[in-house]
C-alpha cells in the first residue's frame, strides 16, 4: 500500500519507536478478537487492582439480553490508578495548566495533585457525599476540574461534568436528571479575555433544583458573586480544614465512574453511564497505543473537560499512565492565532491532540503564525470529534508537523468512552480523511438500510458487533432508552448513528451522522432540542433544524422557521430567536442561519422530511431524490428560492 498516491506510509523511524509496528498491531488485534479472555486478562494487569479480576468480557448485544460487563469481580479505585501508583516519583509534573492569559501557568506535581484530590475528597465526605451519590461539576478549564473529578472517584461518587458553555436551563436539566445534591462550580470562568458568569448561571439553574443542598464555589477570578447562606460554600474554605490523605473507596469494576450527558436524536440529553474498570482500561490503553504515550512525553489534548474527550484524554487516560498532561484554559485565537504553537514551545509538548474545527480556524490565518514557532518538541499529531477534510489534514501534516509527525485521526463517541477506530502511528499507513482500522477488541460492521451486513468495500451505516471495555453501560436510570437508542435499529449490533464507507484496504471513512444529531465544531447537538427552543417562541408555529456544510465548524446549524400568519419576518425577530437558543441551550447551539419557511416539506402523515431540508440547506436542491412521498410538493420550490436569500446569513457570531 505504501507507494500508492494518497497513502502516507509509516516511516522506518516510527516502526521502531512506537509501541507496535504493523505486524505487532495485526497480531494483537487478531488475538483480541479470537482469544478475548486471554487478551483482556493480560491487558487488565496494566491497572492497579485491590482484587484482580478473574472474569473478563461478558457482553451480549442480542435482543432481550443486552449486557455489557467487563472484569466484573475486579475491585479497584480510579483515583488510586491515576495518582497513588505514581507517587514513587511524586515530583513529576501531572498537570501543566496554561491560563487564558499567556502570563499565567501552573504546574501540579503528582504529589500535589494527590494531596489536593484527597483534601477535596475528605471535604466531600464531610458534606455527606459517599459511594453512588451524584456530584455535578460545572467548572471552567482549571486544574480543580480534574481535582473534582478525581475526588469523586476517590470516594466512589459518580461525577456528572457539565460543559461550562451550557446555559442555566441546560445545567438545571442535567442536575435534575441525576438528582445531584452537591454541585461544584467557580465564581467566573475566563476565556479569550472575557469572563464567563459561572456562579450567576448556577444561581439561576438552582432555582429549579431544590434538592441541591450544597454549592461549592472555587475562586477563579475573585469577581463578585451572589451568595445563598447555608447552601454556598467556598472551595478553599472547604479544603483548608481537610487532611491531605484520604482512604480510597474500593469500587467494583462495573460500579459507575461517571455520567456524561450527550445529545441523541430524540428528547432530552441522555446520561451516558461509564464504568470504573473497563472505562479506565480503555482510556489508558488507547492513550498508550494510539497516542503513543511514552514516559518522556508531554501530552496535550485541547478539548474541554466538559466533553468526553477531556474526560478520557486530559484526565483519566494520561493520568492513569503517569503522564504529564497539559490543560489550556483559553481559545486558539487569543491573544493571537499563534497561541497553540507558542504553548507547544513553552511546555515542550510532544503529542498534540485537537479537533478539525480548531485546525480549520487556524488555516484561515495562514502559515506565518505557525512558522514563528519552532515546534521542535512535537512528534505526533491527533484529531478527534468530526470528520477531517483532506485539505485540513494535509495542512496539519505539512505546516504544523512539517511532514515529521504522523497524524492519528481517531473516531469514537461519548458512548464508546475511548478511541475505537484509529491508526497506530508505528503500524498503520494513513490516508487523509480516514480513521483507518479498529482498535483492539472492536469489530465494526457496515449495514445497509435493511440491516443486512455488507462485506468488503461498501458504504452504509456504521455499527459495532463488539466494542471495547470502554463502552457505555447504560443510560442513567433509563435502561429501556439505552436499548432503544443503540440496539433496536439493527438487532445484534450497537448502532453508532454514523454513516461510513469501507475501502478495499478495509479502512473506515466516517461520513457523518445519519440521525438527527449534528456535529458543530465537534460539539454534538440534537436538532430536536434546538427545534423545541425555537418553537417555544410565541410567534413561531414550528421549526426544523438541520446541519449544513460550514467552512470552519464542519457543520453549521440551519433552522427553517414557520411563523404564525400575520407575524412579520424581521431581522429583529431572527436575532431574538438566536438569543433564545443561546439562552435555553447555550451559545454552541445558536443557529448560523435562519430561513423563514412558509411551510415545511411533510409526508401525508405529517412527518417532516429532513433529508430534503438537508439537501436544500447544502445547496444540493438539484438532487432532492424521490419527492413522491410529499403531501404538497410545491412547498419545495418556495424553500429553494428562500435558501438563495438566506445563504449568507451568519448570525451566531453577531448576536
Ligand atoms: C463524530 C467525541 C469523523 C461522529 C469523541 C461521532 C468523528 C460523534 C470522529 C461523537 C472522527 C468523532 N471522524 N467523525 N475522527 N470523531 N466523530 O460523542 O459523528 O461528542 O458519532 O464524542 O463525533 O461525538 P461525541
């Protein structure tokens, strides 16, 4: 394969420097499929257990007996794996924190991180938090976010981190769903030179969450905050009284480690529930093999801890491996668009893991900001979160990595917990735009719309016949929805919600979501949630939201809105609708374009034909396919005409 055009072979240097070469990968992968018990019991030994598991994989995707259990009789604690077992070299840097302002950075050694986690864990225990209790974490990108997660893990509490960009209403929904009694937040966040009103958002959210008895508040900026006596408590005052050692809670491997809410194609966000043992093993193994972590590396994942990528590759994966992990509070363009590369030089980052959106946003500013840095420490580049277009891949490879650093394009989901399809840098020749081959234990299959499994080169819906130990265990307190969302569509298989193509070399090319989920800047949004926010406006009859191609964000949010008769479609109303979505869900969900739609294309039974709306939004109206199912096909012409007028609206940034 190596001499073919469009294929980037593994260099000789990488064949020996990485953990596995091509043969090593093939043998390990084969064994993970043909001898899963033997393979996984060996892998499990890389974690530190109170009681080593004798059981390994016990998984069934069969109808009526859906079950995902791994290492069920093993007992461990995730924080011990991430901290205590590295204390023999306690002065080693665990977290390098880089502030939004370039003059601010902080390094926490493993010994310091351990002490901070123990103090907070003791503090939480003093508030009555124990095994199985849920704690919601709503924090900006500061080391205390990792401290809070690990403190929960230490005492067996289940954390639910909510992305700091979510609105008070979204936060309240997530607190209510898992019934947390304790919330950890900050006075304010700082991003791109601006302050975010975290505590004020919390105060608004908590008006709807009477069960929250304690709100722990970290001082990040020292800004003014509202205060509710008896409920609010300063973080520093809580931990100051606590001992820097804390007995870890022994956890069964299947006990939940965390819940993370994510958007699905229907209804409210789902509380994806992850396990302690299998999840930690999946995060640490992929961090080692795919991101090729070695002891001397400085590892930087630019995601936010509020998303699964931050959970697995800022916190759990790197810390379980004893790595130095970089955490960045700011944004790629502040104070200028050379910031990423300055940070790489400043902290001598060797492995850099970011999103296609970040890369595309930096391409706009040209090569000069990159060239002004040395990037001599870099050896490996990764991407995650959305399909990477081949042009962005090449720019990343040629300009950022100077053709020296392989790129690992890693496909996975909140549900898979860790990377499941990706190249290994010493083993897999890469093709720009392809996530390539499955990781250990993962069996991807492609099915057609009738659920038939396709063989060889093909295109269809991406399912998994086997996932790894990091797979979600259930939807928190909603096992029926868990089965419905992932296992009903194609019996015997886990359905990913993504479309994919497999080429003649067996490489996977992810084509994007095929359900009503859109991926904006790598953030997953349910179109239904945005539609309900729009439709709640008194002047709106209904709304339909689809994704459309966007130069930087990958996908943008395109909303078709039908107004009540006699309501005038004005620019002011458009902006009001955008503001409403920002308020209800968060700025990330704000529509990039709103098109007034006198009517929406529907079937005779009233179902909106989103496939057609997607085509119109993408300016592919010539290819609308079969329109015979439409109740009234004249609706389409009006929409196609309206699309031309709506084409250049870019609202999200203005409002
Ligand atoms: C998309 C983020 C193409 C995909 C880890 C998936 C990708 C969704 C890639 C999950 C990739 C993630 N190539 N598409 N390398 N990685 N996706 O749950 O549509 O926030 O289903 O997890 O992102 O998003 P989530």
